[in-house]
């Protein structure tokens, strides 16, 4: 039982770290987008997508940046 709880906590930590790293890239991408630096925004969104490929909001942001290039 203790091992199962430990494994679940470890998995939650790994997922949370990946999510926060992706959020950092999205945040940087948003700042670049707001500043009109669409190529930099696209780079940041793609880095976020590598960490969280199934997140539709990252795909949406990527599409918006591509549209502005």
C-alpha cells in the first residue's frame, strides 16, 4: 500500500514539473506575442508543445503566432 502511494506521488510530481515548465514557455510566448515578436512567440509555444503535446490551448496559441508571421 505504501509503495502504491509513493509511486502515485512520484508520478504527480513529474507531471506537475512538466506542466509548470510548459506554462513558463507559454507565458514567455504570450509576452513575445504581445510585444509583436511573433517568431519568438512561436518558438516558445513549440517548446511548450514538446512538453505537453496534447494541450489544445498550446496548439491554439501556436496557430495564432503562425497566422501573424
